[in-house]
C-alpha cells in the first residue's frame, strides 16, 4: 500500500467490487499489523477478531477489542494498528453502489441510494454486546465462508449478506444522515494533503518548521493542529511510517539491518533499534529471524 495517502489499488474487480483484507488464504498474514492513514471511495467494515486493535477514523481514536465492529465511510481517513500476531482484524471493502438495485424501490430510495451518495452512513463503532452487533458479525462470518468456498454464485451470497448488514443497521438505528460541518471539507482536504505529503517524504530529513511551511502554517499552529487531529506528534507519526516501512523491508529484502534503518530515514542506528523495539517488542534483527523461522 502507498503509505498514508489515497489508495491506488483496486478493491476486487469491476464485476465484483469487494475485497477482504488480509487475504483469507493467509498470504498477507504478516503484512497487516499496521495500515497507515489512507482513504478510498469504497466503504469499509473492520472487525476485531482477536486481542486489541487501535483505529483512527476521521479525527477519532478507538481501541477495539474482540467482537467490535467499525465502519469507515467513503473518502474517510482511517488507520489501523494491530502490532503482534495476538491482535487480529479483517477489513471488508466494497463499493457502495455494488448494493444498489437496477429497479428502484423503497429500500433503494431510503437506504441504498443515500449510502452510495454519501448522504447516509453507518455509525462508526459497534461494540461487542450492543444491539445488532451479533447479527452483523454473523453476516460477516457468512461472507467469509462464502469467499473461502467460492461456490457457484458466492458473489450473490456476499451481496445478500451486505444488504442484510444494511437492514440490521437500519433496524437498530445504526445509520445516520451525514452532516457536513462548516469548514469540514477544507479540514478533511488539508488532513489528506498532510498525510499524503508525509507518506511520500517520510524517508527524507523532515523538520516541524519545514513541514509546516509546506502548508503555509506556523510551526506552532501546525503542531497543535496535527496533534489534535491525529492524536500524536509529527515526530511520532513520521517514526510510525518509518518503522512500518522498515518492517516491510526486513520481511521482503535481505538488506543489512543498518541499511534498512538508514533507508527509511533514521540517521541514528541506535535510535532506529529503540523505536523499532518500542513498536514490535523485539530488535530488527530478531524480527527478521522470527519471520524466517
């Protein structure tokens, strides 16, 4: 994934615009512990399947535990963190218009068209035990079984279950009109520009005054704005991007550990090891060895 910006990958295909991450065949199991800030036009449902998962959706930070369900609207900035194999999640990504009917009816007018147009959205957080949570989880489990079996017509089973989720959420009052606050469009655009810039330049030498100047803001205002909306400092965010990329390089290349640290933007090897250990609980060398075992 391109770090911290609009995704360029296709989710599913034109004929079946639906995808589950990480892949159910296990091929992405080691590549899904940190999904940096990104956005896409599709809707996304995120389930916490084990342990604890930290999510930032729009400008809210959530700590999810087993059973919780989260919804990210189209074009909504979000980030997922689940460091360690004991913390597991799945994301179900689909185009909203995938659910619409060719023939207009009441459900189309009241629910499906507003969802596709962004005038209606799911509540962001559905906790374990709350009304509708069990039914939504059961329908998502049906989707996973259908995608694993891939029987003839499984795409229809997936679509039917997604429609069932819309129905359950409507029944339990888990859909809300999407209201745009004054200035919200500008703020969302500014946040996307910031994470896009950092996603492209995190491996370069970056300073608070230099980054703030890119957006015509004073360092003091930028620092407050960033912390208020991302829940961390600029340095913490840059380090997260660097550590995520370092872990990827450790898994996928045979570059020396020191070279990995320098490649992702750390100019102090000891600091790189310290920051890596703070995230993954082990040194970069031990992380690589564990992945090769």
